[in-house]
C-alpha cells in the first residue's frame, strides 16, 4: 500500500472550539493514519488564538439576564425568539477570520487531501473550506458525530467541494478510506461513506473491539494554549441505560449500544498518556462512566497506582435498578482515588416527569447521591431541562424545592430548554401522536442542525411563570458561587 502514499501530507482540520483539551475522536484517527504511514498535519482553532467556547463559569447578572430572555415564554418575546436565536446561532457558527485565513494558507500548500472534523454548528466554515478545496482540486472528507443519521448527511452533502461524508466509527478503516480517496477509487466500497450522488457503503455497525483501539495521538494539539493540561479518555462507548427519550448521545456514531474497553486497556492508556504529555489530570468523556461497574470500580481501586497524584472527572447515571457504584462509601473511595468533580443528569425533581422521560432514576436516590458526593469532598455538577412536554407548575415547584434543599451541595447547574433530536425515542413518540404535544406549535425538523424547531407554548398562567422565574433565580444563585481550586481546574469541561 506504500505506493498510495502522497509526498504531500493530509491536512486534518479539527473545527472543535468547544473544549480546551484535545479532541478525542481526532486523536484516534490521527493515530490510525500515522500507523498506516500517512503523513498528517493538524489545524485546530485554539492553536491560532481562536477563543474556546466557555460554559459553567462563575455567573454574573449578565448571564442571568440572558437566561431570563432565553427562557421567557411571554407572548411578545415569543414573537422575537426565533429571530434572536437564529442571529445568535449564526454569530456562534460564523467562520472565525483567523481560522479562515489559516485554512486558505494551508490549502495553498496543496495537501494530498483534507479531512474535516466538524460539529453541526460549523456548517458555514465547512462551506468555506469546500469552496477553497474545490478551487484547487483537493479532495475533502467530512466527518462528525451525527453523520450516521441519513437526513442529516443528505443536507451536508450539498456542500460544494466535499467529496464524501464519513459517518460512523471508522477508527480501524480510516486509512483504507483515505487510500481509496487518494487513488480516485470507488469510495462506495467502504461502510460509513456517503456520496453526493446518493451512493453509499451502508451504515457502519457499532465497533465492538474497543480493547484493541490504539492510544490516541494528541501530540499536535496546542498544549501551550490550554489553561490546564487535561487529557481526554473514554472507558467505553454508548450508555448501559440508553433509554432516555430525549437523549441524542446514544444515536450518535459512537453512542449506539454500550460497549466497554475493559479496565486493563484503560489503565494502560492512562499511564501512557500521562507520561507522554506530563499531566496527571484526566476527563472521562463517557456518556455514563459507571456503565461498566468493573471499570468504574477498577478506576477507583487502581487510578492512583497508575497515575500517582492524578485527578479525574466524569459523568455518571444515578440509575435506580440494581447496583450503580455510587454508595457513600464508594464515593469516598473515589475521592481518595482522585475523583475531583462529578456530573449527572437530574433533568427535573418531579418523579412523574422523570418517568415520562424514562430516566430510570428516583429523585430520593438522586438526593442521596448529591449529598454523599458533596460530603465526600467531590464537586457536583448537574444538567437540567425546562419545558419538557407535559411539564406543569407542580413539576417546577418540586424542582425548586429540591434545588433549594441541595443548594449547598451543588456547584453548577446547566439548565437548557428541551430540544427535540431526530431518531430519538421522542422523535418516534411525536410522529406517532403529534396532537399529544400541545405546547409545541409549528413543529418542523432542521436536519442541517439535527434539531426540531417549534414555537414553545407552555401553560402561561401566573403560577407557572412565577415558578419558572424562581427556578431561574435558584440556578443563578448556585452558578455564581465560587468553586474550590480543584474544581476550578476542571471548570467548563463537562
């Protein structure tokens, strides 16, 4: 296969500016390409001075004002919401001048091919790259987490200059795909490759041999630009619960079905990456880090032996059925093992609403978990949503009471409006009985962004509006609290 290699390198453009640490998926792909003797050059926004998107910061009155405007369901503000959101979305997704300039300079050097890793908010930047690549005759492969969804891929295949879209776990096949691209072969022979002419190689089945994955290559990422040297890692892909009606993570390319790497593979990577990058701080990007209890318990038992003095953060699911590894004793052990911050999805403190979401959690057990983690000295962060179909004033009041009770134990709350995603259980439920969802008017899909768009018409009685205002005020009170030094090191990373 050596004769397929070009003397010019591949240009890998990572458009991720949502985190101040390396992009895990890109690290896997670069390792696979270099193992097959491809030369690769990485271009990432942070290296050029493009600021990373910040979240979960210590909030000020400005954040609360924006939240009040965003969550308002007042009829007059509703009229402007769509326009304001569209303007905000376009502002966030606009091509950054520094990145655009560097892309054009890199393309002028005529790389053998361009590989783009993109989120769906980066459509306009991909359009600009496609135009520049077409003008110079350079082939382009575009990939991202949601391109395994057919309707999304169809929208993005309309981008001029994109040769093909890759949608799926191609950790072990990316080199073969690139070889075919460079030789002008039939890309249709590869699973997960989609072409503008409608041909494709079919859906890539979920990757099972996770323990055989190579250690990701993060050497080209701008470590000197990161405020803290945090190393990303995953112990498995997917979620062992995987039933929440709203969840888009489990329909992404990596999230379909749960598969574990096993503790031996994880510990080996922890040590190797720590030695390579001279860092002892890790973020576990698993959807649910306690999906495989052998791995979860293995991290608690062996992390410090593997990375002495190391720290780590991750997201867990406080599932109700069976052992979840989150007992007060085990959380104390986890703190001793370096667990510094833990995140989980509360969503709501109304049990009836959680049951409608199929969360698989009991609110009493969520309370016990929060208090136990806090008492163990672990910083606790949670995500919540407002506006889930069927939400009542009683649901909001229960949530407000819960948050007040746990104010002292919660460091951050990430509150979002309910967003429908294609191919989720909610999508199927809505298609089956749209009349049931009376709060969602003028519903339509925007597959380019993989989002359901609608006008939000909740119950507008005074009690509901009052309860919602109280919810926003409690969230602000929690989010303006200062973090401990250890938690601050990892702030905004989950």
